[in-house]
C-alpha cells in the first residue's frame, strides 16, 4: 500500500497536529501531569510521536523502531513521575488527533478507495496499539528496576507483588511461572 499522499499531507501539518494535541489534553481531566508541562515541551514531544508514525509508515512498518521509540517514552515518563494510566491516555489523544486530521481530509485525494482508507485505519490502529504495549513495557521495566534497586523487597516479595508476563525483555526459564500460558 502506498502512503505517499498521507505522509506528505501529515508532514506539512505535524506542528498543527501537535498543537491540537495540546489543546485536547488541556480539556481533559485525565491529563493533569501533562497539563503542568511547558506548552512547547508537550508540542515537541508530540511532534516526535507523529514523526515516528510517519517514519514507521514509510519504512515498512517495522516494529523494532516503534518498540525502541515507545519503550523509551514509557521509561522516561516513569522517571518523570507520570502515572501509567495518564501516559496511555496521552497516546489515546494522539490517536484521536490523527484520526480527526484524516477524517477531515477523507474527501480529498489522500486515499484511492474506501478499501485503502480501511487498510490505513487498521495499520494506524496497530501503530497506536503497539505504541501502548511498548510504552507500558518500558514503564513497567523501569518500575521493576526501581523497586529492585530500593533493596526493600526480597525477590520472592517482588514476584508475588508484580506479575511480569510479556513485559520482560529477557526470558529467564527459572521464572517460567511468571508467564501466561
């Protein structure tokens, strides 16, 4: 599938989309930590999300790039003290902004057919769903590290409190009980 028109269109308005994101987060009662950040910082961060999305589309939709990008965001937001639910909702707003942008231009020449529009919808939904997964994984891995580094918990206590599952980066056969079957 060719995304040239869509990519070119969004590239021209990345800043406007990031500004729209900022407007939407200010309206939400679920985004109190993001709302405390400087406007320009939020906009720059969101421009990076949209640019990453465009790169993902233009380079064959590689999960590797999305994985690194979103895991870094999750880890960084953990260190900044953001609640996990808030960073997940932030990505939800990103998705709404992208779809608002596309829907507003649907009648233009961005898509050759309804089928192309539907396929794009599926792919972009996958991007944001993967983003949420990888962002959560980055966040949770940073949480695990922080808990372990406190020295306040024994390994067995951590295992009983925090279920790792698919969030582990490295598969350790001795911890097979943590994985869902």
